[in-house]
C-alpha cells in the first residue's frame, strides 16, 4: 500500500512540474494590452448585439475602446468602429435602424455618432461645445437627450491662455446638465441641441425619458464632486416648458431613476435598496 501511495505521489509531482513548466505569468505589457469586452447592447428587434472591446494601445499611449457587432441570425461577428480614438456607449435607435455611440474622434471631445449596422460611414449627430458623457433616445425615436458640462466662463478661458489649464479643487466646478435635440434634424447636420437644465443649483448624474417623451426624470448632486454623492435627489423635467420639480428629497443618495412602462411611477436607487414614487 505504501509503494502504491509513493508511486501516486511521484506521478502527481511530475504532473505539477509539467503544468508549472507550461504556465505563463503575463507581463505588465501583456496585461495592459489584454482585450476586455463590455457595454453589451441588444437591438430592440433582437437581430443585433453591439458590444465594446477595450485594450491598451502603446502607439497612442491610451486605453482604446472600439465597437463590434454580432448578427444573431448568422452568428457573424465583426468590428464597426476603428481608429486611434475610442468609440463607446453604444445605444440602438428604437427602430433598430441605427447604432449610435460616443467618440472623441472630433477635436478630442465626445460627440454622438450613428452608423447603420449593414455598413457605411458613421454620421456625426452633435456638435456640443463640451464633451458628452452620456445620452439616450426617447422611446418614440424622435429625440435624443445627452449630458455635458456647461462651457467654461470667459474668465476661465482668459486665465487658461495666460497661466495654463488648471482648476481649483472644491471651489471651481463644471456642472453637468441636460441637452436635447431632434434626431431627424441631426441626421441632416450636427446639432448642439437645446440646454434644458441650467445654473448651479445641481449637477446631473443620471436620467431617463418618460415613455411618452414628455418628461425626463433625473438624479442630481449638489455639485459634481464625488464627495457629494449622498446629496443626490430625484427631479422631473417637463420638456414642453423646461420646468423642474424635485420629487424625492431625503437623507442619503437617491439616484438612477427609471420610469414604469405606463409612465405613472418612477423607481430609483437609495442607499439601502430601491424605492418608487408616483409621478403625476
């Protein structure tokens, strides 16, 4: 019995040695260039799957994301965006005819672009003065809303020209606000859109269109400083007149609002779970 056990141990040692010899510990460079998949988006008609592939690019000294598509029927997998600049945040139009996304390929500022999944060149939809951080289609496909910071005031531009680019932490903020534009018009020529929220009362962090497209629910913090996360409350913007109503104000963070399918309630996240509120 001891001889059998000894033989088994010797065999295991040989196997472990063989595994150790074939095992490869990746270098830092290999880890940086390792491709990762994210931002998966299924088209409304369930015929396409869009996703991003990210990797470190030593040529541009940056992490780059590009968008790929899967044709569900055939299983064909192909890349739809290319270049040194990233493309991300893929979003399908409600009719599944267009895949829209953010890219910094123009003046190093994120703008919204659209491309047909069957091929062709991408179309620039926006010409926002500042970089766009997020966007969403209205459910009827007529409008798109996006988040961006307000342009820097003239005094800041003058200081930048004289002293260079800097910001005084926790004193100077660029507040994030909501813009909307007509999608049909944007396919003819890029639009800046209409700014819906303004001033320095809050900084928007997330938003959601109502099912009928008449309102936008959003969460906003006191200012964009991460330390202010607990000050987030939920508001509703009425698109027809840009009036704003705060509907949730309580201790702790209230964010990520989403409408119910009938447009009568809004569900949102709180520090200890989720809650809902009736919206008149």
